[in-house]
């Protein structure tokens, strides 16, 4: 192998590793922004939270719940305006009882950057406890099969969020005795 070929191969490997790292950060940021209470310092309201989430998506993205449990619960939203409406249904005092605690835990990561270097897919399993203002509590687990695209500006964005239920388990109302009403960890 020539020095030029070795250098080109090394550059492809670096590009793939950087793409994987960018995609990992995007997926983790999405989950972070979906947590309740909202942990992003300086985010003043749910409308701003949704703006931050939407900045992670392409204009032509798809958000869908699939499988026998999520088909009817989450449905399918195509395009940024429809995905925005989907998220607006979760926040802004529109749910009763209100969601007062939700934290996403990601595991079983697999990221595959495609040969074109501009598209990728990733799979994760995530688990999240939910606590509502009426005391109802759930533990949910889902499989994620998401796709990503490197945009002309060089930033990776989500082109599809696809979630399938693994299980939903009720938790006792007293499973969490102490939890914050707001997050104070993120400081400028």
C-alpha cells in the first residue's frame, strides 16, 4: 500500500469515528432534552425545549412509534412541522396528569456509518422511569432504530426516530421518594 493510500484509509477511519461520536452525542442530547424536569440550564420553557430538540432533526425527518403497542400510542409524524406538533403534545401543561419525572437511560449502542460517509443508522435500547403528578408511575423500555444524515453544513442530524416498545411496567406510587422539581446541575 502506498503512503497516499495509507493516508486515505486513515482519513476514512477518522471520518467514520468522528461521525460515530457526533451521532452518539446527538442521540444522547435528544434523550437529555426529553428528560423531566428539563436539565438544560437557561431553557426558559417547553417551547424553547422543543426548539432545541427540533434543531437535531432534518426538515424531512420521520418520528414513529412502531409495533403492536406503539403503533396506536405514538403513531407517525412526517416532516419537521408534524414532529414539532408531536412534541407539543407532551409538554406545555397539555397532559393531565402532568409528567413530573422522566429520565432516559441508553444502552446497547450500535452505530453504523454507511459507505457513503454521509448517512448512518443506530440502534439503542433505552429505559425510562415515568412519574406523574397523580402518583402514577411506570417503567418503560424501548428499542430505537434511528437514521442520521450529514447535512451540507457538515452537521449530523436525525432523519428518523423509530421506537418500538419492549415493555411497560407499573411502579408503586412511592417508588421515588425524593426527586427535584427543577434541575440545577447545568450552570454556564
